[in-house]
C-alpha cells in the first residue's frame, strides 16, 4: 500500500537538506564572517539568528539564518551544545536506515526535528529526541505509529459490498468508496469528510478512537440521541 504520510514526510526531510544548501548558496557559498569556502577546507553550517517557537526549520524565512564555517560558528555559540531545553518541531519516516542522527551519528529511520533558542535545529533519532527534549514524546510517537501500522494491516478488517469494516475498542468502523474518495462511518454514524485513500480514512478513525474523542462523541450522542452531531 502506498504510504501517504511517508511520502509527505520524505518531502519534508529533503526540504530541510535542500533548505540548508539553498541558504549556503544564497550567502555565496562562503562563511559570512571569514569568507572561507568549502574549497578552502571550511565546513559550512547554517546559524539561525532568531528563534521562532513551534516552527519547523524549513518554515523559517531565509533571513533568519546565515552561513558560518564551523570555526566561526563555534565562536558564535561557545562550543558546548545545550543538552536540555530543546523543542520538538516535526518528524520524518525515511522508510529505512537512510539517515544519521546529528547528535550521536547513529543510523536512523525515524527522524525527529528539534530546535533550541541557542543552537541550530537538528535532525535526531528517537532516543536523542527524548534526551534533548526531556520528554517521552519521540518514543511515544514511535509506539503510536507502530500501533497504527498494526491497525491498518490488521487481518480483523473484513470486506463486504466493497466496504471495509473492523471493530476497534467496541466501535464499529466502516470505510466505503464513494465518488471522488472514501467515506467513514462509525457506529452507524456517517462522517462528513471525504478522504482521498482507504488509508487516510482508516487513519482518521484510528486517531479519533485513540485520542478519546470517539468515546466522548458517542457518550454525548447516547445522551442526546435526537441530535447525533
Ligand atoms: Zn568563518
Ligand atoms: Zn548557530
Ligand atoms: Zn542520536
């Protein structure tokens, strides 16, 4: 099955790499302090001058960054990278061990983007993301993704009249093709959204149930049966 989120995420990861290269090009391929280039043996890095809370690194305007060589960059920050106070801003599934953690260099498949007011955004693995943010966010997300994958591939899905259905945590989910997409029905209540793929509709159902929204919704509609929405 084509994995939409994977495709979208892959785009994001490339976007980050391309973004950094574009910035370096915009600065003429040289450190803005000492003017050294890669040809001169300089390792060029992007330094972010300002910090925007909650923004993914590739969403920053170009003007927020400047190109520095590793030496000038170290002078700018002092040499010690902060080990706490990092903020999670995005993630990526590379579909295989195609990346390296920018903190510990371990080969990684799941990339987490983190940022800090006093350092550059980094792309790191699950353990380093947990360490730097002081949370279990990355490892919890990984567990959630694993459960979602198992749900999507579950052999409990049955097919009838072109629709797929499953019972998940006492809620009956039905996904049916309609013209121009797929429609979701849960406990016989029709959803209003049209989804582009089977997977998008099923993922929405999974999220709805996992977040507890489904329980709250069906409790409410049981109390007010005349007005289900
Ligand atoms: Zn320099
Ligand atoms: Zn910097
Ligand atoms: Zn790491």
